[in-house]
C-alpha cells in the first residue's frame, strides 16, 4: 500500500500527463479550458473554476468557460461574471493580470479589492478564491487567468503551487502557439485567396497615357468591349465612352494627374456592337522611375447584370405598389406603360387581345408623348393579325418572351412596319431594340407588353428577359384583377339595385321617406334591404338584413325581397309571410342564409290607420306618440330554426305619429364606443318627430355617418311612415325637443 505522500505524487503526475495530452489534442482555448479547470480544481480539491482570456491591453477579460462539481451549480456566478467588466487591476482576476502573480482571497469579505460578485458567491456558500495568471511572471505576457473558488479554504502545499505554476506555463505555451498558428493560417488563406483571384480573374485591364490614348489592352478587355488589341491600341479612350459621359474622361485624367487612385468607380461604357454596359473601374496612376507620372492603368469589371438586377428589383417594388392603386382596367394599363418610361424603355405599349382574336385597343406611353399618341392611333386603326410576323404576334403564338436587338435591320423592319405611316413613325422615333413579353393570367391570354429603345445606344439583352417577364406576370395579374373587379362590380351593382326599389312607392294617405346608405363600394355591398308595396287598402313595408356581405349576401337579399313581394299577394298576415320566408332560407344551399326582418301591413279604415307588424329578430321599430316613443320588436332570426319565432304587434298610427324602422347599420355605426341601442334610436325619432319626414330620416342618417367619421362599415336603412295631413288639417311644424340635433 502506497504512503500518502506517494499517493499525492502519483496524483500530481497523473494530472500532468492528462493535461499534457489534452493540450496536445486541443485546437483552441475554448476546447481545452473546461478540462484544464477540472484537473486543477481536482488537485486543489476546490469546487468551481473559470477561464478568462486577455484579448487586449485596454479590453476587459473575456470569460471563456466556467466549471463546477456536480454538487455545486455555479451557473449564477458565471452569469454574474459575464455581466461585469474585469479590467487590469479590477477584482481578483484583474489583480492576477496586473501583477502577473497568483492572487489569493482566503476570505472574500477580507479581500482588499472590491468584490462585485460577493453576494452571488455568498449565496452559493463560496468562501475563498484564487486566480492564476497564464503564464505567471511578467504582466505584459499574461494571456489568460485561471480562477478557482471553494466552499472551505485550506492552505496548499508549496509543491502543489509550483505544479500549478507549471500548468500555467504549459497552458500559456499552448495559447501562444495556437495564436501564432491562427495568424499564420489566416495569412496563408489570404495569400491563397489572392492567388485564386489572380488566376481566375476575368477583369479587363488596359492602360492609357496622359493624353487618353490606349497603350495596352489585354484579352479580357477584348472580350468585354468587343475590340481586339490591334483595334484599340493607339485610339483615344473616348471610343468606348457614351456621348452623354464625354466629360467624364477629362475628370478622371485630372484626378490621376493629381496622383489619386479611383476605386470602384461605376459608370457606363460602349461595346463594339453599340450596346451600353455597366462597368466598375479601378483607375491607378502609372509612374516611371525616370519620367514620373506617365499614364493610368484601368481595371474594368462588367457589372451590367448586377446593376440591372438591382435596378430591376427596385423597379419591381415601385411598380408593384403602383399597380395596386387602381382597379380600373384602362387606368391600370396606363399605369403599367407609364411606369416603364423612361426607366425601361423610351416607348412602352400594351396590345390587348380583342374579341375577334386580333391584337389592338392598345395603350402606349413614351418619353415623347407625340410619338406615343401616334403609335396608339396606328394600333387602334390597324390591329395586328395573330397569324402575322409582327413581333407581338410571334410572341403570343409561341407564348414566350423574345427580344429584337436591332430593329433597323431590313428583314426586321418589314415584319414590324404596319404601313407607310408606321414606317415613318419608326424612323422619327428612332426604333432601335425591342423586348416583348406575353400577358397571361388565370389561363387567359390578355395580350402583350412591348418595350422599345429608341434614339439611343441601348439594347435589350437575353439577360433582361427574366426581369421583364416577371414584370409582365405582375402586370397581367393586375390587369386581370381589374377586369374581374369590373365584372364583379357590375354584377354586384345589379344585385344592389335588386335590394331596394328605385324610390319608395307612393301610397295614398301616407308619407313615406327612406334613406339607404351603402357601405364600401362595389362588391363590398351588404345585405340590407327594404321595400314599400302598395295594396288595395294601404301598403306593406319591409325592412330586413341578411347575414354577410358581397354578392352572396346580395343574392339572398334579393330572394327575400321578391319572395315577400309574391307572398303578400296571397297571404294577408305578415307573421305568416315571414314564416314562409323562413322555409325559403332553410331550403337554401348556404350555411349562412340567415336574415332578420320587420314586415308591417298598414290598412286604412274609418278610424284611420291600423298597423299589423311582424318582427323576426330585427332591431325594434319605433312608434312615436304624445306619451313618448314605443319600441316594437322581438322574435328570432329567420333561417335558423324549423319553426320561426315571429312576434306580432297591432297598433294604431295616429295623425302626427311616426313609425320608424332601421337596420343595425344605424345602431352599430362607427367604433364600438359610439354604438347606440334601440332606445337611443327611439329617443332621437321622438325628438325629431316635429320635422318634415324627409328631414327626419336625413337627420338620423347624418347621425350615423358622423359617428362613422364619414365612412360606414355596414349598410344603413332608415324608413319612416306618417299619415299624410289633409289640406284642412295640415299642422304647423312643431318645435324640436331640446337636445335633438
């Protein structure tokens, strides 16, 4: 059996071997730190440790890793540590860094330097700590700090402290070596990257003298600009400079002569075929040891594709926003073509597929409005034959986008020209190049979108087709949306007219006034309806509301209204009519065929007017009188139950009294805070009863619109009936009740 001293020595050696193996295998401080902390803490018989890295003289220490035994969860201490900045001379780790020597705190409370983590350490039961600089010695050479904590402090042997110093030296050597290797590897990667760039570069390189004459021209420049070295050397550099950039070369040379270097100077240049390209230039002065500044070298990189993609994306974003601003087909078409000018074309047009299959009814926009107007008139006078050779006809037959780089070629002119006046227009406008994309949406061919470059050196390239095709797809969808909206709007308006008569029917002996305010527009119509049906002895009055909005709700509303019209010719009791309507709704195909309704039968007898009113879940009607308003309502929604619950009311409509009905569009106008109950409708109707009937309904309508800030969210019906005063009993208008406004 080994003696205790031998066991301790064996433990030291075992730890040293394990640490050496870990340092040999490790690739980074992050990788080896946890095991280093565990090994050293095991030798100390302490419970927690942390590794800090020195990243810079003025930077705080960086916490690399924290470790603790299974019995102690030191994570709160590490979280607190990460929240603090330990600079040189701050706290226990900072003191070890500042002195280059082991810093020991046998008791946190007695440590001279402020201990910002004391509260957390105390909560964990930690009493003491020490921090070991890595390596120990000159503070300027410290690369890291190994910090350890314990629940109970005991002094360590000199042998162990010496061993810890050795461990710190080994770890310091590891860190220094890995940093040097990282720098060397980074430098090597950088050199390899530069070599790859040099080997694989496709950049055009040329040089010119101080007069602007080309002196060298490499093969990549020949590929980029389309001129051989023999064609380029000796010529003034202006042969590749567009006319609208003519002063640019002078400015560049002046900057070169001042010794300046131009980096990533983006501009345009001309190829030998006349097409413009975008290039990024790096221009550097060329100096001779004997003569000084003698010229400039130019490295040109073709960025046409990048610039076009960037501008294409910017244009698509802008165009997409504009395409959503209107749902009128012609206005949408004009937005499409005008947006493309002059960014994408000098002339842009849409040729629509007509009912006869030919292409015309065109919309044109141009940088020169006169040319655009002439082309639009020519297209409208002479539509394109779908079987012809015109570019639009070819594209639509093949259903694929196409470009024509040279519209001046005789064989192309013959196919494009539609006659002498069109040929003259092509000459006047300066047709140069064209791109045509089909407009296809939801299985329908709408027409074609054409882009024309005129009077310039711009030409469309195959690379433009993807972008122009995407624009064509968005334009086609916008146009088809507008077409569908117009069609649905026409249908919806037709249905809307079916919800109510053009005007209330005239009933002898009764004044009738109605306001109908539709919410939204077009297909956003709701299901509110009303009708006034004269009868032999008076009239029927219907006010109702169908669940939902749009065309479906409108169609159900029309069915309800016309069913009531037919039933009242055969049935004399309003509650029975509504029960029949309930059966109609139950037999419908939709799960949402619900409606509320108020149906009144007004009959005139020797005593005046008798009201028989049936209510089925609709907002109560109001009957004004000398004793105040009375609410008449009740019943349940139609279309929900087999047996309709309809409530009946029988009243007299006295001279001067008013019967008023509304839909929930009046009650629920505006935000929730402004909604009103039936009682408020009754009070307002009573207060306004002294007004002429048309003014009464208008004042009620105005109240709802005001609560809605001018825009109703739901349809609104207000209908009022009053016995008509005879000439000898006409009453003077009464004063309004105070507060009725």
